[in-house]
C-alpha cells in the first residue's frame, strides 16, 4: 500500500509538472510505475507531444502470472484498456527482448512497431577492476567458492531449485551460496538459514558504490526467471554479472532471452526449474575444476557485453530511434 501511494504521488507530481511547464518536445515514459504509460499518454494528448513508451515489463500479465490477480478481473481489464490507450498514442515503443515484443504484438495487433533495446550493465558494476575486493574478507568468505544471487528476490524469479541444490551441497563446506538484496523471495532463503543451513548467507541490498566489490567477489552469478514469465519480465541483473566477467548459472527456460544469451555466447549454463541434480553437478564441477575454465567462460560473457551490449552503443540507439519517431 505504501509503495502504491508513493508511486501515485510521483505520477501526480510528474503529470502536473508536465502540464504547467514549458511545452515538451517529447514525453518518454516506462512501465515503472505501472500506470506511467497511461499518464504519459494523457499528458502527450493534452500537450500535443509525441510519446515514447519504454516497456520494461508487461502488466497486468505479470500480476496474473504471479497469481496476484484473476485474468478476467475488473482491474485486469482496466489495465489492458490503459495499455491499448498508451499504444495508440505512442509514436515509439521499446521492449527489452524479442519475446516481450512478440507478446505485445499478439496482445495488441494495432500497436506501433516495437524496437528491441536490451538493458546495459550498470556503470557502478563495471568500475575499475583495480579496486581492492574486500567483500570476501568482510564476511569471512576467503577461500570459499561463491555462488551468488544479487538483486531483487522477486517471486517472478524463483529460487527453489537453487536452494535445493544448496541443500545437496551442504557437505561441501567450501561452496557457499550468497544472497544479496531484498524482496518477497528472500523469505525462503532466510527460513532455510533459520532452520540451520550452514552454506547460505543472506545479506541486505548494498549501495551502488559497493556494487562492484560485491559482484566481483562471486565465482558464479545466478540469474533466474519463472517459466511463465517469458516475454513478461526481463532479468536485467544478467548484464552486470556478464560485464564483470563471471559465468552465469541461469535457471529458467532455454527459449528465453537470458537462456539464449547464455547459450549463444557460451557464457554459462542453463538449468530447468526442478532439475536440482543438474545444478549440483554444474556447481560441484565448477568448484573443483580448473580456474582457467571458469575464467574463459567469464571472458566470453564479458566480451559479449563489449561487442553487442555496450551501454554507449545502446544509449545511442535509443536516442536515434526516439529522434526518428518524432522527426
């Protein structure tokens, strides 16, 4: 309720500012807060300005797939109507992956053509590698093999298979699973620790200026996405993990953006939800294997971000598309 109130206050302030300020040459909105697109479309109509909509997730689909909202509820139908209004007004639409673009195409056939622009790594995550990594020492993890999940522990990104693999690996004290961040899904991690799990660490979110230190401490980074979430959400944490040169252990469908990214660039492993045995084998082999093999995989991940996921290149593409959309 507090979050919804805060989002409503922000949107109201932004709408009033856009209404009484100088005439805008463009209105750019994303899907966060969820109703920003509709508010932006109303403002674009009132100010006769072109609208660009950056779709970073799709609702009400996300709430429906998460079991938070019946598909035919009044709220869901109103949300769908607002999406149609936004798409009719938009001159330019960006999505984060081809699966998301296809979902929009099927749901709203009359929408503008979507351009696919994936996110890029956070600058703070790929800071100068000469920084002294103090994370391991600070948390007593020197000499450990760290499997890390860093970011929002949302229910859309289930951790069940990873936690089951951690249970199977409790007799291998060198392997430690580190969970950094918050979110509803973090409760499962904390329950396991409270029940006596010895190879799990639960840490709070960190400030951006500490992100590089945290991410570079990991040997493997975990990314997960629910099977029903393909084309609805996008696990953007994968880009910073790849950029710093760490292999990715992805839990989710192989036919998804993250699954294809990992496979195409040979940047890690793709594990189906429920296949804890495969996860155990991957982690065990990585922990006892040659360091050079992990480094080579991490370098492929880093090279992929440099070649095709460069922040500078993608930001330039966004600007060019926006300019073309209202020129």
